[in-house]
């Protein structure tokens, strides 16, 4: 990177907040994408750590003037290589923008983009409130979660990030600062808010978000329902949702996976029976409702062939189950080629999983699959297989995507497109839609400097 540019950056953010040392840069060249498909970074980057939207605006103006690409980095927990600098560029790390205020009266938090999910959860609880979603690794930043419209294990009842965001401060790629929305539940004045949510940072850098919180649920319970096999378990999930009960979360996991995750954490999976499990997370404002829901769900599951459910009532037991579930990917990562993020209509989840069994047989491989079954959002893994080439893995991936498409599903439910899903995107979007997205990008970012090579072909 040109010395003059580095000096200009130092003038904007201060000498201490510009990183050029090779050893320190390494930590900014990767994310949590599985290593075999992770984009190859360039080392010709400079990392800057601004403290305000104004500093970011100045950096973007400089980048436009000099036509230098810029990559925004949040918590680096993304799974599709979104924040990895693949061209000689400026990396803007949001880590210093970490102020948060909870407004108890309006049930909202105003968080700078670099606040972590863990801090948001903690600060909400300290104020006697609750952030119901659990959209990913707790090290993820609010900016990254909003940019990716993250979902997670507790989205069935209250939705994904989009459902929580009522206001944003955004710096456009050309360096204008926008303040959109506010502490308002209804707002039909500004139309731009949702354009920045889920577009993975290609239209602007989110610097602040106003997030809705909920009162604390007074009663919660987590029930693990074991089944003898995958087919019976996944066919039961839609029946729970059709009953009128809306759990906070409804997850699907398999014995081998969940036990591997527990072992990796030095914990023990509490359910000894069964090979496939539904994890039902309930949250209500009184205990009676939770107990009556538990009873009804137990009945539905037993009728559909489940074994004896296991009930976790204390928050410690419940957190343990969520923790083991959340770490499956990390536990499988050493043997994972790629973690996919399929979503299909809920009624088609059973058929999709049967297709995974068929493909596993056809390719003589193992396709672990688990995920947010209550949203039809599953994470089949393409696993390492002795002697296979990248082309063979790609062929299997294509077949998995075709299976999803045939059932009315799509490429990604929450992880996003990032850098690594572009090669499969055409199968899911029309030429017209892609063209419109290109035009929108051009309006916001005429020089294509922000997150180039992401999201749009
Ligand atoms: C163990 C594990 C479990 C996970 N579980 C889930 C899950 O259940 N649900 C789910 O949805 N995701 C999950 N994820 C993925 C990940 O947590 C989410 O994609 C998250 O939204 C990424 O946030 P981040 O701050 O780490 O973003 P990064 O990885 O740093 O960046 C991701 C993308 O967002 C952009 N970006 C980051 N910050 C900003 C900003 N301030 N403004 C504009 N663009 C920005 C980046 O440029 C990049 O394109 C999981 C990841 C791991 C490792």
C-alpha cells in the first residue's frame, strides 16, 4: 500500500489506529469460513480502526478519490468470506465503535456497529430486558449481524435481525452519513432502511443501529425430543408449528453431531436415547402457558413416534443445550469442506432430508445436516472424503442446491452470499434481478470500491 495513502489514513484516524505490521494483519485476513473454500486473501492491505462515522466518511472519500477498494470487517465470524480482503485494499475494522445504550422505556438499544452480540444480550439483561434472537456466534458485531440479516436458533417466534432493526446510521460508499429511522415502531416515511439490512455491506457501512428489545420472558423451557431416525424427527417438526404453538426456537440435530460438539466442549449431551433430536425452545410470560405448551408438544411428538422427551428447566441446563447446539459447526470444522445454508418451505424439510440421504448413498459419503428446522433453514455439511478433488465436492454441492431448488428452496437463509456463493447464485436469481441489483449498487457505489466481488456477480 502506497505510503502517502497510509499517511493520509493516519491523519484521519490517528497513528495508533492504522495497522501495517504483517504479523498483526494476519488476524484480519480470515473469517470463520471453512478453510478449503475460504477466499485467498491478499496481504497488500492496511487495516484502519476508526472511532466515528465521520472518520469512516473521510476514509471512503479518500478511497473514492484514489479508487482503492475497501472491505468492512465486523467480528469476522462470517461463513462466506464476506470480510476477507481479496484485493489490495483498506480494511475498516469496526472494533473501536463499541458504545451501547439501553433505553428501557422504549424497549430499545442504540448500539454502535462494533458492539458484539454477547454485549447486546448482556446489556439488555442488565436493564431487565431481553434480546430474543440468537443470530450466530456471540463475537459477531451488530453491524455484521444487520448487514447479513442474521437469523439463528431463536428466530421462529420473533424473526431475524430485520425484524429488530428500526433505525440505522450508515455511511454510503461515497462518504455521506445517513440517519434512517429512529426509536419508532411504525415508520412509513423512509424507504431505505431495509435496503441496508441483508445486503452484506455492499451499499454502505453501518455505524449504528437502533434495535428493539423485548420484556424478559418470565418462563422458559427447553425440551429435547429424541427420535429413532432422521425421517420421523423431521416429519414431526411441521406438525408442532401447525398446532398453533410458536416456539422461540425449533432446532434439529443428530446424535453423532451433537455428541461430537459436546465432546469438543468437554460437556455431555444430556439425552441418551435416540439418533435424531428436535430441540424445542419455549418462552412465555407465565409458567402455566409454558407447561401447557410442553404437554401439547409432547403429545404431538409421541403420536408421531418420538421416544421420551427430556426437559431442561433451569437456565443453566437450557444454556448448556444451546451452547452444545451452537458449536456443532466448530466441532465439525476440521473435516468440513463447506457448510451450506439451505432454506426450503417448512412442509418440504422432510423431502429435502430424504434427498440428502439419497445423495449421501449415491456419492458414498456422509452428509451431516442440522439446523433451524422451524424456519426450514438447514446446514448440510460437505465433508472431507479421501481422494476427492475440489471438482467432486462442487458437483455434490450442485446436487444439494438442485434438490433445494426443486422443492422451492434457495441458496442461503442466513449466512449470505459473500464471496463464495457467487458461483451458484445464477441458479437461483433471474438475469433481470441480477441486473437490477447491479444498477442499485452502481447508484450507491459508482466506483465499486466497497466490498467489491461480494454479493453481486
Ligand atoms: C459458530 C458460528 C455459528 C453461527 N451461527 C449463525 C446463525 O445461527 N445464524 C446466522 O445468521 N449466522 C450464524 N453465523 C454466521 C455469523 O455469525 C453471521 O454471519 C454474522 O452476521 C457475521 O457478523 P460479523 O460481525 O462477524 O461479520 P463479519 O464476518 O466481520 O462480516 C460479514 C459481512 O458483513 C459485512 N459487515 C460487517 N460489519 C459491517 C458493517 N458495520 N457495515 C456494513 N457491513 C458490515 C462484512 O463486510 C462482510 O461482508 C455463525 C458463525 C459461527 C462461527
